C-alpha cells in the first residue's frame, strides 16, 4: 500500500493564496492591531488619571514600565510554551488575557493595582507577537512570506495610531475608563473569533504524534480542490533537533536575527519616546 507524503512548506509554496489563508492573515492582523491598541491605553489615559487622582507624573513610573516588563516575560515564556501547547491555543489565551486585564483596569483604585494589571496585560501582549508571527510565516507561501509577515506586524503601530484616535473621542465624552472598556472588549471578541476560525500550526500538528489527521484536514481547507488521503504523511522543514535560542544564530541566520532585533528594538524605543514626549507636552500645557 502506497502512503502519500507531502512536504508542507512545498505544498503551500506551489499554490496560490486561498481564501482560507486570507482568513488566517486577517485574523492575525486584527489581533496584532489590538495588541498595539492596548499597549497605548495607559499612556493615553494617564494625564486624566493624574488629575483625578492628584498624583505627580513620577508616581506613574512603575505603572508605565509594568506592561513592557510583562511583554518581555510573556514573549519568552509563552513563545516557548507554544512549542508544546500549540500556536493557536497560546494566541487565544494571550489575547483573552490582555483583553480581560484591560477591561479590569478601571476597577483599580491604587497605583499598585494599576501596575499589577498592566504587568499581567503585558504578559498577554508579549505572548501574542511571537506566536502570531510564526503562524503567519507558516501559512504564507515563500514568495509572499516577507510581505505578509511585515503586513501582520504592521498591525502593532497601526493599532497604536487607532488608540490615539479612540482616546481623542472617548475620553472627553465618556471618561478615561471608556478607553479601557473598548480596548478590552475588542480583544475578547477577536479572541473568541480566533478560537473558532484560526487554525492550529500545521508544523505543531505534524510533529505531534496524534495530530496528523487534524493537519490533513487543514491542508484540505487550504487547497479545497486537492485530493489528500487520510493516511498522508506530512513532513516539515527542520523537524528534527531540539529548539534552542542558539539556533537563531545558526548558519545564514545571524545577520537576519540581529537586524530583526534591531528593528523591533528601535520601533519600541520610538513608540516609548513618542509617549513620553506626548505626556510632557500635555503636562506642560496644563
């Protein structure tokens, strides 16, 4: 009996982008956009909070640094945990986590409570990005992989811009808590959508002993006109060897890793500087 073998990466590369893949990319872009939106909520609401609570800007230093600190830990922990638990599961959990914590933020009555909520929010915000990037990269054909990954990642700064527009409308009309309620409800909604419609990583399923049947079903959705037998054996690139940080600096990867880290670092630095500058202008105008 002949068993069909499919190289997943080659299978995706040889076919045009399907409606199924567009759905995956759109869902990932939406999550990235809301990630960027929720990252900015505290900076945008802080001037109003400072006036209401009658506290100086320096008192918010811990609150402002809590989310970035949580993002670092979340990216390291949840990114690695996805190798054993699956990309989709961690994306959904992280999205629901930062959405729920954002909605709970207006209930805080002290700076300490705000800092804790922003730290936990940061865990979710940081946990989304590496898993989101991996999923987009996996479902994108090689000829479009760079552009689609960049498009998905662009949701982060675009979400930051949307947060500013929302804050300009919501805070004067409905108060600062409204920004957190909207910024929390939207991720929860998209998290539920992702739970239903976002597929699991084919690589994760193919490497898991009992996930091949599920992976075959995903391939059938990806290429509805193809006849793929139930007993198809799937192969994925680099399926052997332990996953480690050192592999980021393996052959032909060191330059790309360093440049990517530099771009991400400068992007976060620019966003942080812009927030500090904006708060300084607002405080000076009071």
